[in-house]
C-alpha cells in the first residue's frame, strides 16, 4: 500500500500539473467507492495537499456570485496510482478520470479497487473515519518527543499496531513501520517504551520517511509516480521484506511473524521489547 513517502512523491509531481486547471467533467467506475468523482465537475484546482496517506485537492467554483469550496479526496488503497494522460484510455483498471480544461485527463487507476474517491466540504471528513481521526503529521513541529511518548503510552497494544493505526502518527504503513522500528532497536511486539526510546523512534521515523521521499518512494509492484516512473527506495530498505537474510547491523538472521494481522520483519538480536 502506498504510504506517506509515495503519496508525497505523487503530490509533488501532480501539483504543478493540475494547479490552476479547471475540471470540466468527472467520470467514474460504477462503484460507490468512486462515484463521487463526478462531483468535482466545474471546479477549479487551487492546491494539491497531503494528509497521511490521502491526497487532498482543494477546489473552488463561483456559484451565484459566491465562491464554493470543496475538497477532492483520493485514497490510493493498495494498488492505486494517479497520472495525467493526453487522451482517453480504455484501460479497464481506471476507476475515475477528470477532464481538464487544457485537454488533458487526470486518471485514477486501481487494480484491486481498495482505493476511495470522495468530494467533501473543506475539513469535513466524517465520511472518511480514518482521515477524520488521523494523528499528527510526522514532521509537524508540534509533534514533540514528549507528546509522542504520551500517545504511545495510551494503550497496551503492540507498538507496531499503534504505529499502523494512524491515530498516533499519520502516514506510516507496513514498510516504514518495520524500517523505523529496526533502526531504533525496538521490537514490534513491545507494548510500552520509555521516553528516551520514544524519542529515538520518532527520530528514526522522520529519518526513514525523509530518505524514502528523497528516493521517490518504494516500488515493489504497482506504485508509480504521475510520470510513470518507479520509486528507488526499495534498494534502500534494511528490514522490510528481508526475512531470512542477515541483519545489516549484527548479521543475525531477520525473522518474520504476524503482528496485528500484518506480516512483520524484525531482528531478534537488535530489536528488544
């Protein structure tokens, strides 16, 4: 599933391509998950933002002498991608598309249909519970080591489960949770960690995400940036997907287990509870 670095890489490429354009008409695959695409018709694109794993496209339209504001929300799910095309496509995996006033087409492609399209009033995310209850952004200066530790201490769930919940911190998925826990020497099944280890984990999260953004995200199969290119961060992973291989720190063999219904890789020597 595309995580924060992948969505941020898409946002950075997409923003200059569609900002200032007008959506002439929206179409969608016949599913409730994508049908709201048409509600963006007639709106002008102000900005392209990101919140956690969600793309937020801010829209406006003059209506009756007043400015009407909306947000086009795109969640990529597991296999979603966004691109710009110069002509219509018969690709069966395109779930939504928006005709722009410059003749180009914004496409949302999603093979497994786990993504979601919504058009809402600004900041009204009641129809999207995960987004509505999302935690702070990893790079938010108001997210301090102390506040992060307090949030992590609010339950007895496994530390990895807490990170994946999106309520403690936004944007982490399986890849970057495994990488961050490995880098900070914390077991994914730890339930409580002290203030110093919480600070170490927050530092690791920020480092791991920054590096992944710099590398354009991680591509194993489906993820692509709007220009059709793959990310490069898959060549920079130390832990995720490397079960059975030697740890890059201690040479012990990395193990794999299920934590909170998610496949998890960790080093039994370096990462302690």
